């Protein structure tokens, strides 16, 4: 399964010297960022509910046992993956913005 991050990276590589295509990819990454941010908000709610469920099921246990059970849950993995994807997209957008500004500067310098 191809991730959004790898898909956008390949698009950037294919159009590295094409300013309009890079600007289009930049906009798409912004859209991806917004969609994942929405998923992150939903995931936070799901995680709160999962923590309550685990606490009710396990009762009075040590924090280590609780954390182990929580970190094995699907809700936790989804939350962590959203956070990692957002961090990766943020870095990709920063690098892409620099490349776009560089291409724009090159175009201004040619005339």
C-alpha cells in the first residue's frame, strides 16, 4: 500500500523542474494535510473512549499494564500514524515551498 507521503514524493520527483506541476502538488499536499488533521481529531475522540474502555476492563492496575494495553490498540496506532504523516507532510511542504521559490527566482532572473 502506497502512503500519501510516498505518492506526493514521487509526484515531486517527476515534476522537479516544472513550476506549475509543483504548485499543483503543493496544493494537493495542503489538502492531504487538512484531511489527515480531520482524521486526527476523530482519532483523539476514539482514543479517549478506548482509554475509558481499557480502564473499565482492567480495573485498578499499574500504569505500565494500562499503557501496554493501550499501545496495542488500533486507536493508538491510528493516532500515532496520523501524527507521523502530518509531520512528514509538513517537512515535505517546507522543502517543496523552497523548491518552488527557487524556480520562481530562476524565472525572474532569466528575463
